[in-house]
């Protein structure tokens, strides 16, 4: 009995499987672990809707801000610059400025321009409106996923569902406080705007209605800390969060949490130009339509950086910074369905799945030994190593184990042992034909390999398709099945073949019943 390369590879695979699956099985502090999915450890399930109409309004305001800045940069004189009913309206005071304005608007894609003398009306084309709505949903999925990832949550599921819905599943959320914090983080629009205070009419803000403010191209916003305090700001922002590059929590001279933010080159230029032209006036820092501060501009502010202060707690500042870094939601999201999966339900799922896995495993092990003798025991050893390999690889890559994933493992048990059933039957056939044990083993593996490979490849293709087009639980099933198929090729074919090559000299030709579960005439 001597070792061969197949056995050495099999032993290495077994050690690898045992070492990397141990932290998950024994719940050790160190080492990679498998993350349990929502259905196994409990958590939060939400179905969100997206208000795409708000995305259109935000797009129009952003467009208005760009047009106004470009016009001022070209020294064009504009009167009554307003946004109404999804359209931008303004009037040029000098007819000679029309070619320059036309050139500015020509560079902007997806807009329709109507002119009536010196009056301009700019709106989005129907194709652009549809594109903005679709992008708002896609962007919401990416933004929410980024926020949850930066929050440090393990394996959240965020996926588009249907035309305008978003499925969010967050495992491990066990308390109402955690749930509330996650909901606020997801729903926070994090729409940062720097807006000019209307100094001419600001003193009358408490006596003004929103309709009266709109007549002057203004909006009334409340203070973030004191809802009774109001600000009259220009409706069209100087710049918005789309030009933000970073946001970090810091502490001011009073040791209070603040958020320092940085702008890209375009935002820095706009910010610098505006502050340079408006020294002595106030600039409102607005987040989600609430004014957090409105400092007086003392001098031109270059460098493209600013600060948001407003009585944040450390947690609030941390969450707002995450939301700003991950990007503003172009369209608000709202809750359509919420469901909390308790840990007890997860424990019941794990218990039921483990009973199914262990029962199925024991039944397969016993059957293989009773029917195939030692050959069945060899297949069982390969099966055990296969299970450890599945767990080890999932732990190594930080994969999430879901209830369908456990079903995939149970299915893999049957598929892995099926390969050895085919091999053992081929060996039996050759032994019945009078072949020697050595030839029966070699030809048995050779004859069975093509059938096993074809079956595994077709199943693997199906698993890849499930993973590519499935969501959540379907992906979990596809992952465990794929890993199981690949691991079984190593254990059931390479590993058992090496074991038989090592045991070949020990096989008693007169006791094939014990080795392969068959009886040959004449005692063979």
C-alpha cells in the first residue's frame, strides 16, 4: 500500500475543508465564518417603492442650476428665472445674448427648448423623462447597497423587483432600535444643497406663504434644530450633492460632531465664484430640505470644502456622512411592505434543515455500506470531505448560507454519491466480465468519467443561470450547488480513485463481496 498523488490531493483537500469549516461549525472567534442569511438568523425584510416623479423634479432643478451658472459665467443678463410645473422659464434682457444662450442649451442633451421672442422655456424630452425614471431606480438600488455596506452589515440583499420596486433584506437585525436606524439610513435622501438666502425679503419670511415666496423664485425652508425658525432661500440651488466627493465626521472647537465635505473641481469652481461675488450675504447649507446652518460669507471660499453643523449626535453624524458618501437618492423611497423575521424562526429553520441534512446523510451512508461494502465506505469518506469542502469554500469567500442554500447542500449529497454509484456499477460490470481487480478499477473510472462529467457540467450550467438571473434565496441555492458539484469532482472521482489505487494490493479476489458487494461464480 503506497501513497499516490491522487490520495495526497485528497488528504490536502480534507485538511483544507476541516481547517476552514471549523470556525463556522464550532463557532470559534478566529477564522473565516459562513454568514447566515435572513431566513436562518432573523432580520429585516422590506419592499420599497420609488417616487420617480421626484427624480424628474430634482433633475429639472439640477439642470436649472447648471443653465443659470453657465449664463452668469458668460455674463448673460436673465430675468425671472423660475422652475414651474417641470419646466424652466426665463427671459433674456438683451437680444444680442440669444446666440450665446442657444449655444449653452445646445450642449445639454435630452431637453426641448421653446422660444417666444426673448422668453425661453426648457423641459425634458419624453425619452429623457423615461431614462431619468429608470436610472433613479437603478441608482436607488446601488445607493442603498452602498449605504448598508458602509454601515458594516454582513451580506445585505438589495435587488430590483418588478418595474419600480426594491427588495431589501438585512440579516442580523434583532432589536427595534437597530431596525429603526437601518430604516432611517435607507430612506434618508441625503440631498445636499447650498442655497442663497434671499436677503431682500428674508425679514418677511414669517409673514409669507409658500405661494407668495414662489412668486419671487423662492422657497421657505425650516431650521433643522428649531422647526419654528424659517429661511427664505432661492429655489434654484447654487450646487447640489452630485458634486460631492467625500464626507467625514469631525469635531468642532466645542467638541461637537460636524460633517466636513469636499466638492469636485466643478463644484469647487462654482462654490468659489459664488462666495467671491456674495461676500457679506448668507449661504444656507440644506440637507433634505432642512437648513442646518446659514453662515455669513466673510470672504471667497476656495478649495472646494465646507462643513455641516447642526446639533448632530455622533451616531447621527456618522449615518449622515455615510448617506452623503454613498450618494443622494435621486428619488425618495417609501415602505410598501415590512416584515421582521425573528431569530426563533431562524433557529427553527436551522434545526429543521439540520435534521433533514443529517437524516439524508445517514441514510445515504448506511445504504452505500450495505449495498457496496468497503466501496460504499470509500464513497462515504469522499462524501464527508465534500461537505467540509463546501462549508470551507463558503466561509473563505464570506458567502451567505440561506435555507435554500441548505437545500442545495442536501441535493449535493445525493449528487456527489451518485458519481460513486456510477463508478461502482462500472467496476462491478467489469468484474462480472472476468477482468482483474486492477483493470476493473481503472476501466471503471475511465468508462464512468464521461457520464459523470456530462451530468455535472449540465447541472453546473443550470446553477450558473440561476445565480445570474435569480435573487436572494435562489442565489444561495445556486452557490451551494455549484460549490458542491465542483467539490464532488475532486472528492468522488479524483479522491476515491486514489484510495483504490492505494488499496489495490490489499483487495482479496476471493472476498469481493466484502469489497464491492458482489458474489462471483467460482469464488472470484
